[in-house]
C-alpha cells in the first residue's frame, strides 16, 4: 500500500494494520458474494412482453388498454401512432406493477382473434441483485477504512493519495447503486410493448393523408413567410445603403437639370 513508504516505524505499523484491514474487507466481499445465494431472498424477476395484433377499432382497443392500466395502476410510457395507405397503427410501451402483468395481458388478449406476435419473457436477476448488494456493502466498508486512514495521514502527499482512492471507491459505489436502482425499477414495473393496427378503406386512409398534407403545407407556408421576413431583416444594412445611394443619385440628376 502506498502509505507504507513513510520511514516512521509507528506509522509503518498503522500502515500494516490498514493493509490487513483492507484485505479483510476484500475477503469479506468474497465470502458474502459466494455465500449470499444461499440466503432466503425474494426472487427478483424482470417480466417483459411484446404483442402485435390487428383490431377492428384502434380507438376501442386503446381505450380498453387505458382502462386496464387504471385498474392495475400502470401507465403508458410511450404512445406513437403511424399511418400507411390502408392501415393505422399504434405502438405503446406500458409499465405495469408486476402483480398486474398477467391480468393486463389477459385483458388485452380477451378481444384478440389472433396475434401476429406474442412474446413473454421472465428474467431472474436475483443472483445479480444479491451480488451487487454484497459488493456495495464491501465497497462502503472499504471507503470507511480509507476515511479512517485519511484522519491519520502525516502529510499532504498521503492525503492526496488517499483522497484519490476514496474518489475511485465512491465512483464504483455510485455505479453499483445506479445498477441496483435500474434493476429494482425493471423488477417492480413490468414492461409490455404492444402494437395494434386497424385496416381501413383506401379512400379513408387517402383522405386522412391528404388532410395531413394540407395542414403540413399551411404550416410550411407560414414558416416560409417567417423565414423570408427574417432574411430581409438580415439585409437591412444593404437596403439602407441602396436607399441613400438612390437619393444621392436622384438629387444629383435634379441639380444637373
């Protein structure tokens, strides 16, 4: 350890003690990591599903899903609608508490004749969860050891070296905390990606497309006018010079006459 370079024998003893403490921390980390899977812990399961199907009414299906989410305390994280020449499709990303995952799937499937795609997955992250918690605990112990050494530092160099190590440990702690938070979010809130589409008559789809094009053209026209005015404002110095030059020439012509 870098603190052992000091010539003072008392300090060397404390350095040896610190090294032993640090080794103890790492050994504890190893023991906890390997023994922790034997502990009686609740399983941490990430549940996800991907669904795609055709519906007779895209509005009714959307409302059915909204009602299911209200019942099971879920929410829509993403809502996207797209239109083709003869189809209207909606893509939703749903987050639902894990106990409402299966009831929500059953509610969606109730009025579906056939799925184009139906995928359901369950990923057990219990081992990773326990491993992260154990390593996080070990890192916090190691941080405490370094902070104790910081109080005993003899000079600025030692203080800076210890502070660098503490900064590294804290960075690792934050990374593990972030990963734990991510896993906890995925476990507590299951994800359902559902896409459903309605086949519409060509005339209806075409009229909707035409209407959207008209709206887009009107917006583009107003935008074009605004850009034109802004462009003119950028040219005001040249316009001013041109006006002054025109007045000067005109006066000169009149004086000649």
